[in-house]
C-alpha cells in the first residue's frame, strides 16, 4: 500500500521544461543563429556576474561615439560602455576596451 501512494505522488509531480515556441513551418528559421544569439547573451550575463564592481550610468556623457563592432557599445573619451536594458530603462555599463 505504501508503494501505491509513492507512485501516485511521483506521478502527480509536474516538470517544467522551459518555454515552448510554436511557429509556422513555412516561415524561414535559422536555429543556428538563435543558438549563437543565446550563447552571446549568456556570455554577456556571465561577464556581468564576474565583474567585482560595475560602473553603471543612466545617461552617457555628451560626445560619446556609438560603435557596432564586435557588438554595440559606446566610446566616451577613454571609457567604454555597453547598453543594457533593465526593468524598462536603458542603462550603460562600463566595459573593458572591446578589442582587447
């Protein structure tokens, strides 16, 4: 009788596998591009976690240049910033020189 209760308990536990996206098969879809984009986002999140101190600005100083290689970032004099959306607000986080 104890086994029956255990089986019912285990059977009733649901498992969440994550987000499922349903799309029309006739739409073009590049799974490798999606994978690569997710990997980049993950790497960016890991870089944020690894930094000891973050310099975060709500607005960039005047005269900053927007650059897009290797990713979108801004050069403000000798400082570099990357845009980051947080709770509906655009923030700018100090980063090391992107080409290093």
